[in-house]
């Protein structure tokens, strides 16, 4: 860890990775991303999936294929 960045040291101090990720996500100021975080916190998995599908579609990629490849890493 770089001691020249006290904010990073403070952020990581005594926290597990989930706590750090959560804190970083909550400090994001992008309203679209903020809405996505709220959906996830409220258990709106269909809304999160729809968001992801739209992002993939906009980029000309296939969500189902990409997700299948991603999940194959955990078998």
C-alpha cells in the first residue's frame, strides 16, 4: 500500500473487500450508477439485469453469451 495516500490507507484500514467496495460505490456521484446501486440494495435483480442487458446491447455484445462465459469461470 502506498503510504503517500492517506485517504486510501484510511479507506482500507480494518475493512474487508466488500466493505471497501460498498464504500467506494456509495461515494459515486453518477446518478445512473446511483440508481443502479439502489436497485441492487433493494433486491431488484430484474432491474439490474435489464440495465446490464441494455448496456451490452448498446455496445453490440450479447449479454447471455458473456454471462455464460463469466459463469464458466466458477465451475
